[in-house]
């Protein structure tokens, strides 16, 4: 038996609590698929607590409920380690850094519909995975900004092999240039090889998207994370004046620059809608990747959170 506790506020997950130890979450999810989907489409996140999930193998058994739809992290933007097939570590950024709110792979033309997080070891302090309702974020952005972003879309430029950011072999999970070119051609990405095994990719993507099930419009891009204003001014100026340049950049889909003030507006919208909860060992969080954005708080001590993705979707 379990208890389902409705969320008190948007972007706070529905909490599913196991009533006895040893209950396997995968079995419970298979028996309650419709209820979980309903809650995901309403609040965007379901937190499962108190189930028998203590290892990466246990987590793999949980996400096996979506076995046919599990995804690799191809064209990813952050460093991760593959723990098991389709199971990865969460983003491996230094513990003192914040990871801004974002929807996974929203800088691409196709993205996972669902995210799975598993906390095996909670941080000594901090380390939360905050959530923000993407529907409400969209509502907070001014009509003028929304219209411009939605009309033009967003152009993302990524540079691989410059000594900063990911190497293309990491991002595409292959050392085969032909495989990279096939992936890019199939996903509307312009790929340009440069000297010394460097690669530049350029892609125009959505800024606002419509959820395929609920029909709701959501703020769905990572312009605020690719924009140079995310860097400290001294770092930004140093890179722009060097031979290295920026490992990633962004502009409107028509090539027009996006101003710092516009990015500040987006960041304020995320901040206003962000909610947090503290991880407990064994927690599994299921997130509708379009309805809810996620991030990471800085932390101290050890922290071990795993991630899986399922159900590739797109605007088309």
C-alpha cells in the first residue's frame, strides 16, 4: 500500500510513500501507471519515497518500466558518467556551483518526455534538485519578450574541442565522425569540422513548445544557459578576447543578438517559480520534462544522484 499526497503548490511533486519496507517501486509503478501519468500531467513531478531503492541496479530495475523508451544522453551539454545501460550520473559540476533551472535537451529539436532521478546518497547539506513549473515561467515573461522569442526561435552554437566544455566524443557518445554527421543531419543540426579535431554545431530550435498531451504552452529553451551573461564578466571578456572564444553561444533564430536584460527577465521568472525539497536516500523523482524545469543547489559532503531519460518527443 502507498499514500499519494497532492502537491500544495505548483512544481512541488506529488509524494508517493511506501507503507512498508521492501516494496519494489517498479512493481508499484506498473500497477499504478495511469495514476502516475495523471499526476505528472497535472503537477509535473512525482516523488517516490520509502521504497527498496538502494543501488544503481535497483534504480535500473525501476526505470525498466519504461524499458522500450529509455534513452542515451546523445548531444548532451554537461559531463556525466554512464553507470549502467541508460543510467547516468547527474551533471558532474563542482559542488560549489549552482546549476540553473532548465528542461533537459530543450536546446535541441527532440528531447526526453520524462526524467528519472534517484538519490542514493544525499548531500551533507544543500544539493537539492529544485523544480520550476514551465507553464508558470512562460506566464511571468512579458508579452513582448514572449512574442519575439516565439516568433524567431533560438539559435544555439556549440564549439567542441577548444579545451573548454565537452569534447564532441563525449557529447555524441562516439568517436565516429560519420555517426556524428548522421545524427546532425537527422536532427537539423549544421555541423562544421575545424582544425585540430574541433567541431562547431549550429541549430535553430523552439523557444516555446506545446505539450503533446495536455496541450499547454511552456517556456522551453536554454537561451539563459547558453548566453554569455551566464559567465562572470571577467571570464566572458577574457574568452571573447582570446583565441579560444566561447564554447557555446546563443542568439535569436534570425541571428539577432539577445540582450542581457532579456536574459535577466527569464532568470527572474525561473527564480520566482522555483521550489525545493530535501533528498532522502532511496528517493526516486519522476519529472515531466516539458512541464517542469530542474536544477541543482550547491552542496557540501558526498552526493550521489543518478539520472535516466525516457520517451523522446519533439515539436513535429
